[in-house]
């Protein structure tokens, strides 16, 4: 068991180093940051001085070694645009992204499971067909388009919800939350739907397929033969067995929800890490780009690692194969 | 422009009415596509940033609604000798923290703005010596006369010496700072607003400064600034009434905003000139199928290019009417004799003939560098140019890139790597000399290393350079304007550049808000009034 965990951890570190190399190589190829820092009529001598002070004149291996040593200590340097440490900027933006990602995931889970169960049980009803159609839209329409459509309808035409931003936030230490104010909650609705729609339709289709599968199995027939209530069969037995793969997928998807919040955050001007990243790309603010890439891969690697380990905890059959080296 | 004056008068009258009612009661919400990065006024010379800073900081001089230089922290000034200026400072002005404003602050700011790391080095001449005469009088001694000294000072804001010293912010926050400085996160100016909170890249809240020395023309109690990068969201926020002012409005949304009934687009020509340039220095173009020689060295080819381009068509088709075709490399607002120049009509047949004379009857191939996220419809303009040049047989391969890559390639640090390009320029001193020096001046001048710094094509005429040097020190305005005219005539005769147009400003403004639009695109709310909700 320990050997397995260690092996996985070493693999994870390998992935992080690979990502580190990629994110460092951005420093070389993403355009000249000096142009973004100064104005167009800044003299060449001034530009050279700035280049030197940023360490952009050093040989590549030296820059790489410096970059890696700092990144290992969570020192990502100072943002070229904001003149603030990148770690501080990420810390400040993190609550917004995590809150949005969590809300989107919960929304996707709850609504997705309900819709999935319903369309599996009442396959031929009109509502089930509508759900199917909606899920097709959710899977095929790009996020930014959904966001803009929602803004147009609910902010411009109806005027119910704010079109951008996070509303008023309450501060607890370094954490800020929009969950405790009316404007904050209102501001959360459209971005959560936009971000969660893809996951929601994915879960809905997954639940529907699994549920149909489970309903055909023998133990459900036995349960019916025993005379259990339909309710107990559907929710006590069928749904429970459906949820194992759903939770796995949802867990893994949480990482991509955080990573793909970039687009939603841009459309809604949500002050999270994704927006920070997009602004960084536009301004060739490489320290932020590199740090963001590293951080997202760290989230992915961690979730994967945890899921791998959890499997063995949840499923004893897996554990026995691991402990017996092949 | 009587209409414009009437509007100003109306605005002023409106402001007076409001000044009598309990003033400063409104919250104005403003969204810009760019963000406010540093609060240190010497860090970044960029229009939007300077406009933000102008709400909290003030210079010795400022520009009025028509861009004329007027007194600000300096009450008046005179030039007893051509090389010595005397400034009388305004008395009784206080910084936001209560410190009094004195001559020491001016001398301190003059040192700080010229210190290493400042982005405003060109605003205050290096040879200017600031001498304190008494607490409210400062002399500026120059090595050579400089009639546009105060014009260059717009955008140079005065900081509090004591405050900077106490907070370890004596040195300007350089663009490459590795630790954040106090001055980049806090402000202490003398201006009409103070900053209550500043989250870089997210939100900045300005509060009115009740102790401002000037009588406010606005009726605001606070300004909430948010950056909204996505154009569609920015327009939606304006139409839904969540923000009162947005800048810019994308050209394709102007109709929609005007039709909304809740907001309108304020539009006027900007002073930025968009033009095309050609590499006239290299013996062989970097990106062309002509080997061994440079077709742009032949004036006939440059003239043919000039004649092939139809600026009216660009205005009507690409800019949707929102541009002012230009014969000069400087905007008419900045040069009174602009009306003496007219752009010759496009003449594709004449252009073809010239190409044949120059030895290119079948044209040639050349790559054009173009930004695609810097100026209004920049990539579309280039696309139109490609089509127009195709008519005279020139095959243009368009390389439209984001500004980060574009500037990295074509500017001086990138080695001027371009054969044919589109660029926009606003003279930072609001004066023609800046254009004649930075854009039209010869590169590699041994005496002036900065001459021709943005002359990407390397156009060069020594006669023009000599004139530019005289223009800098000529104190007589009428004579000076005539010399500028001569210089521009040389540039036109050489077909050194192909000026296209001045693009239009487009601000989206709620009908509740009255705003003054200045041609340098600085959105300034100390002239704004907002009706009760």
C-alpha cells in the first residue's frame, strides 16, 4: 500500500516537472514582456535596463534553474503588469474561482442527477425529451455563447440579474465570499449556470445511461419480485448503484471546472484566477501564466492522486491486487 | 464650432445649477476594457492610466476641455529669459493626507520623474534645473530654449515629498519592480478625488475630495471603476444600466447602443493618427520576392502605394464612417495649419503607371505587419489595404498579430523587422515636433540617439531633421507653425509615409450622465454630472 502511494506520488512529481518545463518555455516564446511594460516611445536604453533587471538577459539554463528553485517555494515572481507578487494575486483571486467552481459543480450534480433519473424512469414523456434536447444544447454550444445569451436575456432584456462582476463580498481574513450578500448571490447565478451546464448535461446523460443499465439487472428484478415499493427500488437500490461512477466523474471534472472557468470568468468579468490568466495572456504577463499553469496542473495531479488512493480504500478488491506485485 | 460651444455652455450651466444644490451626491460607475495597474503616477505612460491618475493627482499645468494648457498647481508663469521659466505656485493647496503643497514637492517630483525606473523621462527635459526661490516660487533653467516645456508637462503629476519619504517611495516604482512599492498601492495627490479602495485589475473606488482647491464642476460623490475586458459584456453592462460609462464601444455595437434608448455613444475624432510605413533603409527587403534591391527605395513605388490607397473607402467600409481621413502625420486638433493640406485623390491607374516606370509592371510580393488588437479595426484596415494594392499588382501577405508579438517584432528593440506596416501615433507632447522627431526623424543620428525611435521604416531627410531642431527652440508661434508646415511638406514630397486617418473615439454614456469628451481619449469625470436616479 505504501509502495503504491509512493509510486503514485513520484509519478505526480514527474508530471509537475514536465509542466514546469512547459510553463518555463513560455517565457521564451510568448512575445517580449518589455513591450507590455513600457509605452511605445520609451527609449531603447530604458528598455534594455528593464530587460536586465528582469533577468531576461541571462542564459536560458540559468533562468530555468532560478525559475524552478523559486517555484518549488511557491515564489512565482512579480507580475509584470501589477507589480505585485504573483502568489498574492492568485491568493486574492482564488476564493472567487473556488466559489464559482463549487457552486457550478453542486448545481450540475443536483440538477444533472434529478434530470437523469427522471429521463431514465419516464423515458417517453415530453419532459424527458425536452431534457434530452437541453442536454444536447449544453454539450454542443460553446460556453461563451451561452454566457452572452444569458446576459442578453436576464441582464439586458429582463434586467433581473447583474451582467458582470461578483456583487458585494464579505471578507473573512484573506477569504472573500459573495454567498452572504443578496447582490453576491444574484451575481453567482448566471456564471454558475454557464460554467456548470456542460457538467450538468454530462452527468444527466451518465445517470440516465447507468440507470437504464441498472434497471435491467437481476437484483432489480428480484427486488420487484419481492414486492418492494417502486420508490425503494428506484432510489434505494438503483440510484445508489448508479452514483459510484457519477461521483468519480464529478470529482475529476471539478479540476476541469476550475481550469475551464477561464472562459466563463472572461465573459462575466468574474474576478477569479481564470480572468487573471486571460489578462495575463493579453499582456504577456508570463509570471502569472506560468504560475497558473503550474497551479492548475497541481490541482489536477492532486485530485488524480487522491482518487487513485481512494479507489483502493473504497474497493477492497483493488487493494489486494496492488499488495500482490505482479 | 458653435454647436460644441453651446454644448459646453450647457454643460457648464448644468454644473452651476448642480453646484447650488447639495453637491456631490451621485455614484458614477465606469467600465473600461483596460485595467488600472499601478497607482504610482510615474510607472506607466498610457492614456487610460494617466486619465485615472488625473482624478487623484495634479500637475503644475493641466489641459482644459479643448486640450489647451491651463494653470493647475502653478498659478501662473513667465519666461524672463528664453532659457529660464518662473512658476508661481498655488497657495493653500493640501495633499489628501493634509500635507501642504510647496516648492519642495515640485523639486522632489522633478527629481523623481527623471529618476531611474520612471516611464515619464521624456516629459521633463533632462537638462532642466529646478531651483527653489521661495516656498511658492520655482525657477526652471534650461540649456536651450524650449517653447513647449509646459506642453510636455501634461501627465507629470506632483507628489508629496514628505509622504514619499515616510513611506519609502522616493524612487519611482519601476516597470520591472520586484517588490510592490507603497506608492503603487496608495495615493496621496491634490486632485478632486481620493482612492478609497484599489484592487488591481478588479475594482477601484474613488471618493470625492471635499477639500479640493478648485470649485467642482461635477456632482459625484464616488466613482466605481471596474475593468471589463469582454466587449459584449461591457456593452451589456451599459445597456442594463449597471454601469454609466464604458470605453470603448466596439464599432459594430454603436448602432445598438444608440437604439437602446438608455444610452448613447459619444463619438469624435481622436488625435491618434493611423498610417502605413515602408522599409526604406535595407538594401534588400526582409520579406519580399524582390532580391538584391529594395523597391521602397524608389520614390515612384512609394508614390504608387500612396495613390493606390483609398482612405475614403476605408472610412466608409471599414470604419463605418468613424474616421477622419488625414493628409498629415498629425491630427488637425494639434496643428492649426492642417487645413492647408489636402490628400490627393486615389489614382490606381496612375499608380500602375508609376510601378511600370519603376520597373515593376507586374508588381511584387511583400509582407505587411499589422497589429490586430491595438487600434480600432486595425486588422480590417490592413485587409482593405491588401485588396487596394492588389489592384496595382502588388501581392501583400498580411501578418496580423496581437500587439505583444507585433510590437516585439517591429519596434527598435526587435530590430525594426518589417518591410511594410501599419502603426498609430499620438504625440505625447500634443505637438508636431514629437512627430517630426520620433516618427519622421532620421534613425542613427549620432547627436540624438533617440531621434527616429519609432521610425520603423527608417525614412530619412536631413533637411527635415534640421528644420525639426529649429522648430524645437523657436519661440514665435506663427513662425514655428510655418516651419512645421515646411517640414511636413518635405515629408509629403518624399512619400515617406502614407497617412490614413484619425480614428474616432467611442464612449458609451448613459443618458443620465453628461460628460465632456476630450480628443486625447482621456475619460475625465471631474467634468461629469449625473442626474438623480
